């Protein structure tokens, strides 16, 4: 029985009756499904499982997509539109235009930066939604909506924060307790606070996504010894992991660093920015490569072709070889299966509208071969 149970995989499609909720995806990458979540006293009911990719075009074109949040006037839910563009996040009330890569002042930036390792862990174990909700809750305890973005709390205010205490509710204006003029002013302030909460919440979510993806893009190389990489290629037929053809000028630049440094120093001294301009350095390397004799450029182009053929051959042999039965390799796959399957389940939900669950069970090497269910 246990042999049959080992490594059995079940995909359960749960049919549910929707209560009229819109199933269109949200813009942004939040994936709080059909639940009402409190954010600093305001409950936000999300309408879909997952939204579009964060980021947009590299040239900074405005993305006209908007996030719609359902609600009513009493504060339990509300309706707002959240404009988003690819490089900057434009706020239309009291907030300034802020860069997506670093939209927060010093203290709030430090607070979020300390949470980044936990975000990576949450992605792996499937608790990203709960993690983000908790971070947003603690963020507003330290940096309340009444505090302008360019004003930071004092050290005493930060020390007085108690995460265990209930979140402070935003009072809903009562027309019976004030004059019509006072009610309109209070209502406007209330709506502005809700909008700021929505905007800052979206900023926090996108900030974590942007930072994590940027870090992966810079530091993570394709590792053909990684079982998850092989699993991805075998199961999805993904070709994005195929080695790209090396650029001849880059191969030449690696062996001529001193020459490039000298030319770059002369060109960059005029700018006096104090920072290394990567684009300018690449332009210098390409310009020097073009100045080489034709026979030298032909040599480096041929070498790039040969390196590419060798890398492709190694990649194809690695992808086609049988999966490793080594306990360490299998445990590596078990640890990464959540992050691997989550995008697939999100797409199944997006295209079918049916909540999807993935379950697998069997002996886990890290637990001395005991039967576990994930």
C-alpha cells in the first residue's frame, strides 16, 4: 500500500458556486482570492486569483490597465481605480510620483528591506499572500496614512509600536453627528485615506515582486545541475533555459579588461557622476571591438559560434537524461515544488475559473524517509 502511495500526485479540481463575483484578473500581482482582508481598518475584497505581470514595458510607456476593487461607502469595501505605469507610480492625491524600484523613504525602506528574505521563503512554501498581508499590517502601524510620504516617524513613535495590538480602525464619518459641511470634509478625508491605503498596499506588493525578480535576473544563472530546471524543461517544454549565443564582443572584452577600463575612464571622466555607467562601458567595449581588424573579429565570431554549439549540446544531453534518484536531488525538487506548481495552478484558475489544488505524498529524504503529504 505504501509503495503505491509513494510519490502519488493528485490534482483536485474543486467546483464552487460563485456568488456573482467578477472573475476578471486584477492588474498587479496580488492573489488574495475572493476574500475580504483588513488593511489598517479597511476591508478590501479582491475579485480574482492573480493579475497581470508587474513591470510593463522597459521604455516606460503608460500602462492603461487598472485595478478595480469592489466595495461600498460604509468602509467594509470600496471601489477605486489604481493607475499603474511600468517605471513610475503616479499618485493623484497628496502622494508624490515615486520610483517603483525605491518608492519609500529611508525608514520605511529599511523596514521592507528587512522582510525580503522572508518574502523569498514565503514564495517557496506557498504562504506569500499571508506574508504580504502581515507586512502591510505592520507597515501601517509604523507609517500610518496620516503621515505624509516625505515625513518619517520619530524613534519614540517606532519604539511604541506593538504588532500584537489590534489594528487601528479608520472612523467612518457619521452625518448625524456633524453639520453637512463638516460631514463633507470628513467624508473627503476618509475617502482620501482609503485611497492612500490602496495605493501604498499596491506599492508594497509591487516593491517585493520587483526586487525579487530583479535579484533573480542579476544573480541566478541557468544551472543544469538544478533538478527543478530540468523538471521545468521536461514538463513544460520551456526553451527559455536554452543557452543563448555568446556575444563576440563580450568574449573579447573578458580578455581585454585593462584596455576597456582605460578607454572607459577617459570617456566617463567628463560626466563626473561618481557611478559606473554600465551602458556606457558596454558601448566602449563594442566600439573597441569594431576597431579590430577583420580577421580578429572573425576569430571571435567563430569562437562565439563554437561555444554556443557546445553549450547547446550539453544542455540537450542534460535535459534528456533520466531524473536523478539521489536523495539530495529529490529533496531539492520537493523543496521547490510549491514555487514550481503555483504559476501552473494560477493559470489553470485564470483560464477555467475553477480553484485548483495540487497534492503529493510519499517518503521525504529530509525526514528520514517518512511519508509526508505536501
